[in-house]
């Protein structure tokens, strides 16, 4: 689409190359690969013909593959941010406002936050982006993740600025940002807020999920010692696999509950955006009627 068809550029957002969770994992792999590995391993064992560098190399490759592009808000549309791998596949980036039926604040969590059920359950990793729904039913999320852990808050500066520009654009045109929301009663809103505040998983469940694995491994080793079978590679693999079940189940449950919470928060935000527009239109009409 020609740039003149998009109209003037109203706002540009340049996301960080990788979210803090990805950087943390990369640093851990770098520490294990280049520091702990050479110290702990035998001289004739490390680096196993280069295989030790494979996890770190894959992490770096994924970091580049998911590097996001800038997001641009134009007078006649929006160009959403996409990771590099989707841009290489030719995914659509620009959407005209005429293609879009709803624009509203939408909740999301930092990628990989399900690895921390404590923080995820507390809601400390929940952020607000811009949700877009097209008339064809395509749902898009424009993320505005802060660049540092200390900067984490629901509405980052990027979101606040971009949302203000979009609201101003629709207000100037006299167009509605939300056209297909469901109406909720006060009781329904309070109930949805109550559900969204509930912890995703109990503290007891988190402790059980992450402290049970050592007990499982110890019990299997103890039983093997008592019966005299000894430790073998298949037995060790079985013990590790069984020990991974509780934390894996906890993370999966946290992920599903997080998605459910974010959907509730997004529905509330969509409804509130509709109410905000209705109030703004009423105020404008009242000011125009007043002498």
C-alpha cells in the first residue's frame, strides 16, 4: 500500500529487541555454557565436540527470529509490530481503519511468564497492549512491553501515547473505536473483576509442584537401592521424567488460567472503552447545545 494512502504518520513505537524474560534465559544459558561448563566438566569432556554450544546458539537464533518490527499509527490505518520470522513469511502488517471494527486496551503477559507461577498468579507480569479486531474476525495484539523489570506496570508509556493518538484520531473523525461489544450489567462487571483478581494457582499448589520433584527422585533412588537393582540410565531417565510432571502441570495450568484472566480483563476494557466513547459523545453534544 502506498504511503500516501496511509495518510500522515501519527505515532511510531520501537519495541525492545527482546523481552526481559528472553534476555534472562539467554544469560543463564551463557553462564552455564561458558562459565559453569568448563569449570564443572572434565577437560576431555567439555565441549563435547561443540554440542555444549548448541542450546546457547539456538537461543540466539530464536532471539533474532522473534525480533519485533516497529509499530506505526497512521491517519488511515495501523502497521502492527511482527516478529522477523512472520515478516519473512509475508504476513500482513498494515490494516486500514476501515478494515477494523474494534480498537481497545487488551491485557497480556510477558512471554514465558508461566514459568513463574508466583509472579503470574500475583498479576505482576500483566501488561496492557492495543487489541485490534478486524471485520473479518482477525484478532491482533500490539504489545508495549517495558524494557526493564523495574519499569513493569500495566500501562507503559508506549501504550499510553499510542492509545491517546488513536483515540484522538477517532474523535476527530467522529468514528467509534468499538462497534461490537457486549453490554454488561454492574453486577456482571463486579463478578468479572472478582474472577480476574483470583490467584491463578494456590501458593500451596506452587510449593507442591516445585518441591515434589526432588522427593520423587529421592524415593525412586531409595527404592532401587533397597531392592538392589542399582541405578541405570533408563531408571534415571524415568525418575527425571516423572519428577518433571508436577512443575510441567503447574506451568500449563498457570498458562491456561492466565489466558482466561487476560480474556476477562480485555472484555472489560473493551466494554469500558465503549462507555468512554459514549460519555465523550454525550459531553460533546451537550457542549454544542449550550449557548
